[in-house]
């Protein structure tokens, strides 16, 4: 099986300091390579400043990579060609409350990616929005709501609807499950798993919660200081962690379970 | 003797036409040296309850209780000033987002010196400054910050989240409280830092016999650190008991759902299978269901649930449900 998303040698470095003699290079992300097949989920774990958000930004095209390539279905994605990339790779952010434009209704919010990326007419767009809202478990009535009228879980569903409305192949979840309440979180996990089965999506999940990672993901990548310290099958890594940082992370969460 | 004994506490929000019952007859007892978890999803009134205990709610809120005792003193009979002096002496509170709670324009040292309890100092006024500084440094040592020089000189934004939370705890410890209320102390923190903060709280509990009321929205995060747990839903009391009782054999359908929905507690279920979950989400304050507020979402709801159930007590395991799961175990 060929992999859906293929990343080779991707890296990012920033220049800081204004004066030439003070100028330094900070490697936010050392060169990394990995693959994600369709129907599978990759988890990225790491502490703050380990480069996981940088990686997410590079994948979605918000930052220009210093070196390396992102390939989707064997096709290279160029930086700047958003028409090509936006259709296939979408992102959901941590705080759904602040990522939705408060001055637009839900239907306007969902209309925007369609207007920019497709040439459907108005009726087709309305129909698609209706369908997508149903798919994420909202009603067609919600089309005329503004974001502040919805609860936290519903807002997160709207962001998910915005992500899947273009029928993408990869969705990047940047801590998208962290801020939700436990019962909403399991609803959201169920929804994401259903969508993965139906649409063959690949997810890249950035998270801290090892319980969710164990349940939800197939592969796992542990990052520390811009480097990948461990990569492989989720269950293998959780059972037999090799690196010091992974062990520490598992100790800090799992150890509570073993005692129980 | 119970440290804190609250029976049937209700908090009303006084709005234009009719008062909204935000917290509906919740009971809470704290013993000395106990760590109690207060668990509930966002909007379940757990922070309100903590604020009511501290007595910091403003005029919009009306607090009633059948019993509100602090170490045998009835707080409802005291005037607000007396009440404040009693509470301020023995109870301290720390908040979530420590960086937002510290003053960004003054150094940690000045803020700590302000919090230091100065009535214990002896000597002349020119000696007090020195004593104050020493006390601040001691407080920092107590919460495990060794490099006090650097910490005292820095501003909140120069420290990490976990360090800021330690400083907050240090301030709370200044008057040697008997009860520390921790309102989601580790929200939005990394798991390794979370562990540090929880370990610090646990050691304070053991060494100084300080009771801790640990408020959290996530059941699975607190179970390791608590002796007893109280669960709330939408301002109503759900269940209370020891951690083992709540986690291993919950009697209330809501607690059952909370435990079932946590992927961490269910390591045996196959990967990528569907998790158990309740339909819908927590109701908003304007549209609260009558009777048991879990009613519309509850899998066991029947006709009797339109009346709020009475709290039943089974050997210290209190549950408020008409159809408790007690017989299932």
C-alpha cells in the first residue's frame, strides 16, 4: 500500500537577532521523514518547544520549510500553492472559540472555503453545507446561528465541519481534543473514528493525553527539542519505551493506572 | 471534627425577572488532612461553590445553606467582616492560569513580600524589611524553588507556567492555611509539569496535614491524588465517596458514563472502538431541566426523574439518583 502523506527531510530554522554579529540560527525542527497511510492516524507527542506545532504549520503550508518536501499521493506540494494544498490538508486548532469568526454565521463560515476552492453554484453549496453539518451531528437549523450561540462541543464540531467540507485526505488536529470536557471529548473521538472509516481520512494528532493516543492512533512520534527521538507503532512504544523522555512521559501519566 | 461542613448549599443568580438556581442543594464535608476532589464538567458550578466557600461572590449571587460550619463555627450567623477574617485566616485558594493571576508589572519578590504574614514579626520597624525578605525566601523554599535569587527578581512572564503555579502556592501558604482550595491548578499544563504540581500538593498535605479541595473537570486526572471525590453535574450534587468507590463501582449513571468515557480507565477495550458516551451536552443556565438535571441525557431516566431525587447514603457512599446502579455490582 502506498502512503498517503509522505514527508521527507523536512526541516525549519529561524534567524534571530538583528545585527550581523548577533545573528543566530535556531533549528526549530531538525530534518525528519515519515509516512502516513490512508485510514491511519499518527500521533505527535512532545513538550513545549519541541517543534510539534512547527511541524503542523509546515504540513498545512502556513510556514515555508527550510529544506525538504511534503508529498501527497506521490505528488509534491509546493509552498504557496494553496489551491492545491487547502483542498487536501486541513487543520483544526485547540481553541474552537477563537478560531471561528464571531461576525459570520455558521453557513457563511462554511461557505468561505467552498467559495475559494470550488466552482459550485449557490444551491449546491447550501446543499453541501447542510450535508456536512449532518455528518458532524449538527442540524441544518444551525446554519443561521452565530458561533457564540453554540456550546463548546458544538463549536468544535463546526471547526470539524469546516475541515471536512472540502473532502480532504489529511486532517491535522493541533491539541483539538485537549480543552473539551470528558463526555464531549469521547463524543468527538467517536465522530472522528466514524469519519475516518467512512471517508478514509488520515489524521495527524498532536496531543498530551496518552490515554487518547493509545485509543485513537496507530503510529506515534515522540519529539524533543526539534528532533524525533522515537517513532513506531503506538502500542509498541507505550509498552516498551526506549528513550528517556518517553519513559518520563509515560511515568507521569501511566503510573497512575498501574497503581489502581 | 469536620473542618468544613456544608449542607444543602444553594446559590442563586439574581437576574431581572426570576432568580436562576445555579447551584442546587450541594453538600460537602472536609475532614482534617483530607484531599477531596470536586469533579464536574465546565458549567457545573464547582468554581461557584469554591467561591461561595471563600465568600468572594458579589451582590448578584445569593448564597443559602442549611448548615455552613467552619470548625464548629456557624458562618451564616457571622457578619461579613467577621466571616472574612475567619476564612482569610485558615483558607487559601489558588487559581488556574497562574500567569494571568500574578501581577505582570511587579516582580515575584514584591508580590510575595506583600503576601507574607507580618504580624508574627518581632523587633523594630527597620528590622521588618529584612524579616519580610527572609520569609519570602522561606516560602519559595517550601514549594521547592531552590534558585530564589533569580526567581524573586523576575517578572511573571519570565517564568514557566509550573513555576508561576508554585509561586501562587507559596503565596497561599503564607498564612499557613488549614484548607487549600485548588481551582484547576494544572489546566493547560503539560503532563510532566502537572505531575510536579500534584506531587507538591500531595507532599504539603502529608507534611503539614493541610486539607486540599482539588477542583477539576477531568475525573481521570485527579483519581491518583485524592482520598475522596464529590461529583457535580449542572449545579446538582451527583455522588460522593472514597476514590475507590467512585472509580471502581460508581452508583450514579453520570459517574458511570464519566468513567466509561475515559480511554485511560478502559485499557481493556480494543483500540479504535467506540467509547461509551452520553448524548448531548451540559444544559445552559437559562434552560435548565426540572428535577434531576441529567434527565434528558440519562440512559436510565424514567418518569420519577422530573422530581429531584433525595441523597441516599450507603456506608458513606452518597448518591443522588432514583435508579442508582447499586444493585448492579
